[in-house]
DNA sequence: GCGCTGTATAAGCATTGACTTATAAAGGAG
DNA sequence: CTCCTTTATAAGTCAATGCTTATACAGCGC
């Protein structure tokens, strides 16, 4: 999940936002935009762009002496999927718990604590 | 976008995955799980859990001498939304470019270069 | 009470990472 | 060819961060 590593920086995130909004932007344009919000030098932005490139989040093509940057949606989509899946499992888990609660609410009796509970479930282990 | 800052660490991401899968897990359980994959001490995991807590990605409740951790879906959903929006703007931009290309392909004439082109469009300038 | 278990914090160290200034390299204009 | 523009890289500094060991603290069992 390299994308999430790369996304851990506000300047880089902002650069991506500008690329999403503006489509294709030259390195110089990105430097200018970054400097509107952060006090950051041209090399600093260039280094951020390198990180983004190496993470596959953007690609650059040379046009004359300019480097035109484009958002590369693949890794972003992957990160998004990771988050969605996390949420998916989570809500699934919630639902399971809910139905468990609803179903078990009456049958609940003689429920002890599980002393080695790593997964810690709900501590709803009852011995029949 | 604090969530994405917090997500920039593989150990923390793995902890979240385990919480998503397993529901509620005690600190000790999380330490054990983390140590299956990373060579990391108990305090290290505890510090990661602190970061996750402070970022609002998890919450902990005390049960006896245990701390039971739960995934907190809010910040994750927010991060997911950020990514989705980025992708949204991006594909919107792509569509716009596409229609622009389709519509303009014939009408193209006397198109001058914008010499300060930050947005740098396509640099498809040919002088008639 | 005493000691063990589970967890967090403190302090210190090492590494990473973001920034700076200075410079190089490459393309275009004159 | 020469100069200016654009971008990237090099080298060095500094702060942030992740780790470790040592320790504190709270709850439970005896």
C-alpha cells in the first residue's frame, strides 16, 4: 500500500488536488500553486513530485523544457479500495454483532469471562 | 485530513485491518498480532495505538485491566471521501478533455499559445 | 497486603524525511 | 554560440518519528 505512505504529506496531497482539479499542470505551475499556500522552495516541490512519481501517483511527460504532470488514478483507486474494504469488514462486523445481540438477548445466561481472550470478542461466551 | 497522516505507517495500517476483521481486540491481542508480522515491542505497539487514538481512528475502553480497542469509522470514511472526490474531479476532467477533443477536432484553427500556461493544457499548438 | 498481569509512559537513541542553498543539465530565443 | 528559463539533483541541516529499555500504575488473584 505505497499510495498511503505517499499521501502522508499535506503538500503532496495539495499537489494532487490541484492536478485533479486542473488536469495537467507543469512543474512550474505546481511550484507556483504550492507557494500560494506553503512557504516552500522550488526544489522542495520538485522532490515532492519525485516522491509522487515514484509512488506512481502522477506521471510526467516532457514538453519542450517543461515537465507536464498528470494524475495517475491507479494507486489512488487502490488506496480507496483498501479503505472501502476496511469499512466493509467493519460494518459487516457491526451487523453481526447487532444480530447477535438481538438474537441472544433472551437466551443470555451463565456468561463468564474468557480469561485468555485475545480477540476479545464480546466476552459473550456462554457454556451450554 | 489527519487520517491520511496517521495511515502512513504499515504497522498502524495492519492494526486497523485486524480491528476491521476482528471487531474488538485488546491491546495485548493487538501486540500479539503485530508481533506475528513485525519485530516490534509492546511499547512500540502501544505508541502506535496512541497515534491511532489521537487521530480518532480507534477508540479504547477499559475492561478490567484490559484496554479494548475498536475501529472508529469516521476518519476512515472521511479519507475515503477525499480520495473519491479526487478521482471524481479527475474523471470529470478526463471527460471534459474527451468531449473537447471530439468537438474541437474540426474547428481547430488560429489557436494561439497561452504563454503563461500554468494549466499547460496539451501544448498542441500548431501555427496555421 | 503482595505479587503478577496488562498497559501506558519516560527517556534516549537512530533513522527517516522534509527542507534549504547551490548547481547542473537541457531546451528555446536572440 | 550565448543567455535565460525550467526543472532536477547534490549535499548538508534539522526536526519528526519510530524504536528500544526501563519503569510506573492499575486491577486482579491469592
